[in-house]
C-alpha cells in the first residue's frame, strides 16, 4: 500500500512537471513562433514585444491567488483549471487572424500557466520528505527549462513542417488531457493540515519580501537572470544573430540559442545536486552575477564581430549554465530564508515581482529596438546589440551592490 501511494505521488508529480514544461515552452518560444506568425499577420518589433509580453501579464495576474488556492483547495485542482485556460488560449492563437486575438491568446496562455510552478512547490512540500526538496527543485527547474530548449530549435523545425497552427492545436490537446488526469488523481492527494488551518495570503508574502533586504536583493539578481534568459534565448536571440552576424543562417542561429537552453538544463541539474554546498561559498550570488555579465559580454563581442558559430554556441551554453545555477540557488536561498511554511506564499509574491519585471522588459526591448533602428547612436552597433549592452550596464551595478549582501545569515 505504501509503495502504491509512492507511485501515485510520483505519477502526479510527473503530471505537474508536464504542466510546468508546457508553461516554460510557451513562455520561451515566442522568439521562434511570433516571427513565423508575422509572415501571415504583419507585425513590427514593438508589436511582437507587446504580444510576447502579454503572456507575462496573464502569468503575473494569476500569481497573487495561486499560492493561496494551492494551500486552501488543492494544487491539483488549481493547476487543472489553469491548464484548461491555457488550452483555450492555444486554440485561439491557432485560429487568430489579427494581432488583437494573438495578444488575447498569449494573455490566456500566461494566465493558465500561472499555477504550474506554485502547484509544484506546494505538492513537493506536502507529498515528499523535506530532505529531498533541493534535489526535487533542481529536477523541477531542469525539466521545466527543458521546455525552453524544445521551444527554440525543435519547435522551429516542427513549425517548418506542420505550421504553427497545428503545433498549437496539439499542445492544446496535451494541456487539456493532462488537466483531466490531474482531476482524476485528486483523491490521492492528502492536504497538509497546517496549510488548511492557517490562512495565508500573497499580500503577506509582499510584506516579507519588503522587510527582508536579502530577499529584495535576491529578487534583483533573479529578475535580471530571468529577463536575460527570456529576452535573449526566448525572444530576440535568433533575430539578433541573423541580423548582426554576417554569415549565419536561421537554423544555426536557432542551434546557438538552443545551446543557451541546454546550458540552463545542465546548470540547474548540477546545481541542484550540489546546491547545499554552493550556498556556503562566500558571496556566491555576486560571483554568479559577475560570470553572467562576463559571458554576455563575450557573446556580444563574438556576434558583433561575426566569430565562428561554434564559439557563439559555447558562449551561449556557458551563459545558460550560469542562468540555471542562479535560478536553483535563488530558490534554495528563498527556502532557507522563509522556511517551508511560507514558501508558497512568498513564492507567489516573488513571482509577481519577477514576471512584472519580465513583461516590462519585453515591452521595453521592443520599443528600444524599434526606436534605435530609426535613430541609431552608433552606425556599427545594431539595435539588438545596444539593448544587451544596456543589460550589461544594469548587471554591473547589481554585481557591485551584491558585495554588501550575505544571504546565508538571514532567517526571516
């Protein structure tokens, strides 16, 4: 009976991983999907940025309620409802013939993706032993970001064969089928009594983040990493390469950006295995931030000077590795600082800030690139290169600031 329960727990965990996988795939694939759609529905770079960013509007709006619903009701019920909305958004995207409908569809896809990560954390906290939390976190982030890898080269290749409409119909089927399976498995989930008895709201999470200097500092690094990952690997990377590099095809550009996604997977997996040791390294977040800026700078140099694609591939891989490490280490520090009782509540609030910064960056990047194309400051620097140079300037400032923060001492 115990073995049967364990199998059920891991089966449900697998379904939740599929849900998170879909969310990450659709979150990061806009850089491949939207240029393809633009061949049928004309869109400027700023419009592409707005439509891509609608995902994060929906995702962010969902966050204040996801943690509370997962605690009070059930993470399985919450994510099932979200998957139905996600599936509806995918269907609308497939049949859309205007930019307005595309924006509505991306909003619904983001809204439906909202519960996936919170549900995973809530389920891990209740169904599994606390000692394996770090490893499960590494596995969760690795598998979720595997969706980001699939969302670049493989999705691009599949769209070349089947078209983006059929791909979206297929993903809608997976989302709705997974939701049905989760509803059927709800009886196997036993809610933690403390979660039911103690009423929590995401607004409490906002207060905790505001009062903790280390949590707010952690949020800075986390936001920068996520912004870079989703604007570079997810949105503009392929276009940046093909328009700046003098001798690279779209297929090789996709391969180079896929390397970044692979790096995230490897970084998340390795960091999840040794994360408890890495957090003991002095100023680990500052060091990771420095490496992130270093590899981004080398990537800019290699693309701007049309280095061989193998070198660009390597820089993208290393950049992704650091992004994956930052993601896992940030989650471990968050767990250490707030403890298991508040991790769902604080995660919901934390995600609001994270994805608010991301959606603003999606909008800003599109506007910046379009404006720079009209009024370039330097003839030898493309609009995409200029945008990522701005990211470097911000990153250097954050890296210097982190020298004052010691995350390991805080216990809110």
